[in-house]
C-alpha cells in the first residue's frame, strides 16, 4: 500500500511538472505582436561612404513578433500593447522562414523608395537599376515547387532578359503550354539555373510558372547611398530612412540635437502610407526618449469605411496610445515627406 502511495505521488508530481512545462514552453499556433525597438537610422545609412555624425537621432520604430506559449497568451490579456494573432491571419499559408523573407523584400523596397523620394526632394540625380522579378509565393501545383524559393530573383527565362514584370509575364504567356522553360536566378548571391513546365493558373486561366512576383530593382544616386537594415524587415521604416538620407544628401540638420521617432511607408513621390502596430511603436519611441513622433495621417475614404466600418487611421491610433501611456512626446500627423521636413525645419 505504501508503495502504491509513493508511486502515485511520483506520477502526480511528474504530471504536474509536465503541465507546468507545457504552460510555459509549449508553442501554440498564435503569435504576439509586441513593442519592438527604436533604432537610430544613422547606423544603417551611409552617404558617400559616411554615417551621419550630427547630434540627435532619427529613430525608426519596430514591432516584435513572438511565438506565443500558453503563459504568454494569458499574460498578454492584461497588456494593452500586446496583440494576439492566429498564425494564419499573420502569415497566411507561408512558413515562418517565407514570411521573414517577404518582410526582407518589403524592407528592400522601402529603402529603394526612400532613396528615390529623398533624391527627388533634394534635386539630386538617381536612377533605378532593374534586377528581375522577385518571387513572393509559389503555388502548390507549380512545377517549380521545390526548385524556386520565396526571395529568389529571376533575371532571365530561356535566355530572354526583360525590363519589367509585365514583360516577363507576357513572354511566359506566349509559350506553348506543354513547353519546358529554363530560368536563371539569383538566390542569396548565388547564380542558379532551374527548369520546369507550365501550369494552368486558377485566377487567369492562362498558363504560367505558378508564382506570385513583383519587380526587383535598386535605386542608385549621386552621391551614392547605401542602406543596410540587417535583420529588420517590413516597409514601415520608409519615412524615417527618407528623412535620414535627405538630411545627408541635402546637408540639412533636421535633428538639431533632438530625438525624433516615427513610422510610415514611403512612395517614390513622397507619399506617406499607413502601417500596422503603431500603438506599440509609440510605446517604444516614448520609452527611448523621443520628443517627436511622426504618424501617417492616412485618409479614411468611403471605400475603407465600407470594408471596415471601425477603421481608425494611424494618426488617431497613435494619439490614443500616447494618451494611454501619458507621454509628453508630440504626435505629429504627416501625409507627405514635406510635412515631416517642414515640421523639423520650422
């Protein structure tokens, strides 16, 4: 009898230990969007081979994406600045690796747009170098599944080089549906060649490779600018990178010793667009001592309200977040690059 009691105690202890381990370490199919970091853009940007050494900081702001355990899910319910997302809502059908690869493309696109917008504003010469088409996704029925990867840049097909994604698509459409095609591509600096057949595309009923693609290009200016954001992904640093590049190529001291943070996508024409997780970015910017925060003041159109009646634009979400944390940081609405530059200069 004593043996059974001892055994039951041991089994009970093991069971409780297993539950505790699962509660704290089991990875669910949910993710948390949390405040990330506020990083000085000057560390990522070089103009004519030099970093900006002027006093003050222009801070890009990020959110963190964390795989949730049961413990983190429970903990996040009491935090206004942590949001729970199912994996499918956050990543769709992509794996974590594919999701991160696409985010890297968005960052690359944002830095190219930043260069174009900054050089245009400063009246400095620049040109776009077309590299090929960037693979964003691969359909399950594609003959190139397992041959192409998200993040590949296709530079030629059957030896034919093209100057836009439309040229590429039109060339593929002209191929016989039973023909094999040979593709040259870049993958993380390596040159590769793969071949395969065409498949019928569900959306268009045409035959194609079975990939989602977009243009892959790089903007080059005079003086030369390089932006290396490292592991940071997504398009939301576009505005702050543009301010950093512009301040250097135009020799403007936009910082004037201040710590300025912000967020927003940037278009080549200087239009600032909305992003996700702005409340977390306000939180981290305030924590890092920013006194100014630029928030996209995106227009709320009838079409948006029809699709999402409860939609609130970035600027108002940022104001709400600032009120919650009782920060003295000034939330400044911006629609265009000029709005941010004029505010800092005046």
